[in-house]
């Protein structure tokens, strides 16, 4: 019987066997990978994704371990502000296993050891349609461990889909390492919007023009560009674009 994860999927949309490998190998920047992962996330019925290195025990913020993600910024900020990493079941299991696994919001909510403030974050997850996280442990050629995490509705992921996603996760993580992953450089994680604004800036667009392209206000575009300039330790937007190109965020 077809479950809700595969309902609405078309065979032509689904990766098959090793067909995805050449496409992933052809991705040239982290922004390319973000767009690819966003498409895979939608195809398999999830809402959002996050790729990270596995945080060390003394790391307190998930954002410092995040490589790329389209997870809403407010969710990630709330996660870090509550120090959720300290009582994360998912991160604890990532340190203990190399096998894929899933955790439902219901299961995590019923576990003890969380502060009362965690209820606010759980409510935000529900508002964003996130009721389950599927974790795919991965590692790069040098042995660095990480995870590709898909989040969305609570469903039973078919074995065939899980196998497809595991292989995609392995190829994507290694491609990130090949093009210059952020965890090997300056521990700088850029959001999808920041990369988009930088890309259009590199194309010669003004803040007003970028605002029109992305459907944002000019003030918001300036905020993203100013923020990403600081993240990259650049003196101005031009230098930020150059640094972003060198790090593989944009081409």
C-alpha cells in the first residue's frame, strides 16, 4: 500500500539507482547543492533539510556545526537560544551510530530532561509542519563525520526511499567536502537568502533590483548583505563576493 511519503510522487521525479551521482558530481557551488537538496526534499515529501558536521561534546550551538540548510532561520535561532543541543536525542544518537534513524516530535516531546522553555521550540516545529526528523549519518573521504537530516510530516519512510536518500546523502556530503566545505574553512554557515543576495550582487544587481527579484524589501536585502559581509569578515560587499567565491558559496 502506498504511504503518505510517496503519495503524489511521480516516477520520473524520483532518483533511481545511481542516476543521481553524475548530477551531484556536477554541482559546482554550495548554492548549487542547496538548490539540489531543496528539490530532493520536496520530491520525498519533507519540508526542510539540514546538513551538519557532528557537533563535539563542548559545542553549544548547532549553527556552528551547520554546513548548509533551508531550515527557517527563526527555528535554528530558537534552537540555539535554548541550548537545545545539550539535550538533543538526535545528536546523541549520531555520536553513537552510523545507521540511519528517525525521531518523531511526539517521541522527543515525551522524553525527560528538557527545560520547560523547550515547549516554545516544540510549538514552533508544529507551526512549521515538522513532526519527524530522518537522520542519515555520513562521512567524508578524510573520515570527518556528519549528517544529512530531512524534516517534515510524521510518516513511515519506505525502505527503498530510505536507501535512495542514504546514497544521496553520502554523495552530497562528499561533494561539499570536495568543493570546500565550510567546516574545513572558517566555520561560517551562510543562509540560503544570504547566498542568493550575494549571487545577485556578484551579477551586478543593486539592492533594489535584488529585492524585486527575490520578493523582499530593499531594507531586508541590505540586512542580509550587511550580515553576510560581517560573517565573511569582509570590509565591503565587493570583498564579501570575492571571499564567497573563493569558499565555493557562489560561482
